[in-house]
C-alpha cells in the first residue's frame, strides 16, 4: 500500500498555499528556512497564528506539524509587542511522550527562539535542571508524567503554573496509551479547571487565558480530542495518510508464528537480509530491533554477509575514495568510538553497518547518528531509541517484530501505535528522498492490526480508568476537587466522559452491562457518576480521603435547611499517595502490614508494591541469585531463587542498604522507588 501525496479529500478546504514572505515580516520570517507552506500547513496556519483558539491537528509524520506549535509561540511574542512593554510574563509548556523528543526540541528551540527572541528554554524531565531554571524560562519542555507531578502542587507553585498561557502537546495520539495517556488526561483536565479557578482569575494570571494546541498522527476520532480540548470545529484538522509530502510505501509482512516469541524473533532476524535486499534499492536502511542484543546481532550478521544485500554502496557519502588511504581515513573516523564491538563492526564493514541503542555512550550514539546522516553508515540496526522525531535519511525503515520483551511477570507486549508510527515515519523524510518504504515484519495473526495502525485507523480511547483512583485522589489533594460538585465537574472535563458517550462498549468495566449509545446521554453520565462514587468509597475505606456531610451556609454564615453538601477531605495517606505518585494498590499493601510486623516482613511487603516490582530478565537471574546468598533476609521467607519481581526488589534494596557491590549493569537501577516506599512507611 502506498501512502502518499493527497489523493483523497481531507476535513478542511485547501487549494491555496501560504507564502511566509507575504504573511510575515521582520524577525518571525527567519524562524523557518522554507517560504511556501504545504497544503496541510496552509490550512492550519491562519488558526494557529491569527487566533487564540485551541487547536488539534492530526496529520501524517513528516508533514511539518511542528511549525503549528511554533506559530502559536510567535503569536504570544506578537501579543507582547502589541502591549508595548515587551515583558514576557507567560510560559509555554511543550509536552511530549518521551524525554528524547523534549531534548531534541530543546536544542532546536534554544537555537531558534533563544537567539532571536531572547526566550529561555528549560527541560523539566527526570534528568533535567532545577525548578529555579524552569521558573526563569518561557518555554518549558516536559513529559506528561513530570508535568502532572509538578502541577499537582499548583497552589504552592502558583507563580509557575499561573504563568502557563500555552500548552503544546506533541504526538498527542499517546493519549490512548497507558500510563502516559492517563497522565496527560489528568494533567489537561487539571489545567482546564485551573484556568477558570477563582485564584487564577482574580489575579488575572496568564493561565486564565490558557490555550492548548495538540499535534498528532492521523486518527479516526480526532474530533473527540478536539471536543475534549474545547477546540472549535474550524480548529480541528484531520489529514489522512494521503497528505504525506513524501509518499511512503508500506508493506506488512505476516510470518507464521514460532513455538515461542523468542524463536519467532530469531526467525525474523534470519529473514532480515532478504527483506533488506528486496526493498532497500541499495539506499539507507534503518532496522528497528526488539532489544539491544538483537540490534547488535543483526548488525554483525549483516556485516558478515557483505554487500550482497544492497547495503554496501561504498561510494555514497565518501567521495568515491578507494584503497589504503580510504581505509586509513576510515580508521581515523572511527577512532573515537568507545564501544569495541561497534568499532570493530564499523571497521570490518567499511563503515556500512552499525548499531545504535541506549547501552552506548552519548558520544558513540551521536557519532553513529552523524555517520548515518552523512551517508557513511548505510544500514543501521537500532532499538526504538532512534524512533523519536529524528530526521533520518533512511529510505527504508523496517520494524523487525512487533512485540517486545518486558521481562518475567509481564512477558511480551505489542508495540503501541505511537511507536509504530514513529518508526515507520523515519523513512522517506522530506529533503532526503522523493519516496520511502516501510516494512512491518510481524506474525500472521497481527498483520491486519498493524496495517490499520499504519493507516491511522486506530481509535484513541481514554486510559484514565487504569489510574482512576490515583487521578481522583490527586485532584482532591490539589484542591481542584473539594466537594462532590467539584468531582462531577472534573469528571465531565475528562476525555473519558467524551469517549464513554461515544463508545460505551469499550468501557464495560465502568458501565452496567448492555449500556449502548442510544441510551440517553444522561444515563451514561449517571453511570459514570455512580462509578466515581464507588471509587470515592474505596478511597475512603482505605483512609485516603474522608467524605463529610456539611450543611450549606448562607452569606451571613447561617445554616441553610436541606442544603447539605458532601465535602471531600484529603488524609495523610492520600497526600503521600499524590506527592510520591504511588498507586492505590501500594497504599493498600502498606496499610495491610500489621503494626507489629518484623522488619523482614515490612521490607518484603514494600517490595511487593507495583512501583518497585520490575520484571526479572533472564540475564539478571544469576547475579540476583548470587546477591540473594549475601543479603540479610531471605531464609525467613523461604526464598531460594529470585524468580519473581518482588524477589528482585527484595534483594536489591537489601544490597543497597548493605552497601553490597552490584556488578551487573542493568541491576544498578535507581533505588528511588524504595526511598518513596520508605517515606510512605514513615508517614503511615
Ligand atoms: N513547508 C515546508 N517546506 C519544506 N520543508 C518543510 C516544510 N515544512 C516542514 N518542513 C521540513 O520537514 C521536516 C519535518 O517536519 P516536522 O518535524 O515538523 O514534521 P512532523 O509533522 O512533526 O513529523 P514528525 O512527527 O515525524 O516529526 C523538517 O525537516 C522541516 O524543516
């Protein structure tokens, strides 16, 4: 199937092209290196740059959606100029599903908005700078989880949160993926309620005029996201895959399943050279593998196979140099590579084949990316680290298997839509080629599903139910919800509310069986309210919050008859749960520990909490079992081998506390979750 320039109508009238030279003068014009906007950009440009509407744009990768977000920032700059004082009291928050995208955008926007307009950009992610730098910046780049956590204390951070005038959501289709989607949903609902909160309104803070822009891959239900984000119909754009500026030919290859997923992955690795040979036309190829080891193994295999599969075009990017002088240059070029395996691979394949994954140092990764951009590396075997947003020169992108290993206890999981779209979106980038090819290698039973994903036919559903207890409690603690009336207002502000009315069948766990669309909208709303009351009761039963009946008071403080309201009061456990981001499940586990429990029992209970239960990988079993012999507690509980995620946490926390050396790299995991659990125990 070929996805390429517009052959079908889209949801917006087109037929004109915006010329930036005519639209813009002065400093805004130089922000973009190109002059003529394509059809998609020409459609959204006037709404983004000339209005304050909330906007949702769904369009294929590579179409140039980023400029919609940039246009909205320019509008704010223009507004500043209009006021005459040029003071930037606002903040724009860019929210992307992964840190890598934030970092990439940070570098780009620092260069473009920083130098020209004096805007400061700061990253607010797990690895990022302190809050002081964030508070002093106008553009904040963050992930939904991080910003959700920060905005829970919005009253304490009123200066920061009250300044948020613009929220830019990139890759917004991740709204349908757990757990990021639920964090985004909770975050946006909070911001929507904050916007009209008395505290923000009375002070006239920029957040009272909050504007939201969302850019997403093509979706069938973009109107639902638009409705949720309160975008007017003229600001909801949905362009299907036919609007890709560079046509992308997509092949989904379904293979017979092997006896287990590991063997199936091996089968796919075996088929990869043939697939590269068939589709690459000797051009740059990016192969997405399921694991670091898989990427290394495939790269080694391809290098060993020589140039017979169409990847060994040594002339490209090298000026056609031959012989010894070329070899010397090659050796010099790769001399800074620290990873021996990678260096050897580059030397033996004359630089044509390489691998890329998170286990490489940042310098090695940058070096490989540069070699690929320059056309030296012709076939790059990578994990998903390279899938996000980069402008790769790949003509062919291959997804080698659509499941990935999440470890013992979780097993194999299917790649989510956003990952698939990002990966195939790396082929045929504008400016590199006039077409591209993507191949998805999967099992026979999943080929139709992945074809529908690639076509943008996957409906985005709310992920809030998976974190409903936590989200509701967070709003109670952040003062967004103080009584039942607030709780209902919050519920009505969710994407869940929009989707349950549209597709009740998907939410059968929340609604009574047999609920159908033709039920009056009201009854679905009533069912949802009943569901929320159930969750409130469960939270109350675990002392997370308390529901109190209060009598309504008149202006002079006198009680009003028959005007009882139900106030919702956060309790200590609830505050800890919200602050430390632990799940309701964890609170229940900890509350079940008897007050006279031994240290060993208490520690083991903590290690059963979902936040610290990471799957046990095959390679970790031996080092974990070695550690098990050296830690203090193990015999009392009869643990002989580390097989369960809770065993792994139990051994690791003891190793950390006992200062035992952890040799295995992957086991040197962050012990932060353990600190959080300890703080919960202390509070309790
Ligand atoms: N009108 C245009 N003319 C020429 N090049 C353009 C135009 N618009 C965007 N580009 C270039 O196209 C590339 C892709 O743009 P952009 O990253 O904004 O796409 P996208 O829709 O966000 O896709 P993705 O999510 O894959 O990044 C960039 O290199 C950008 O500079």
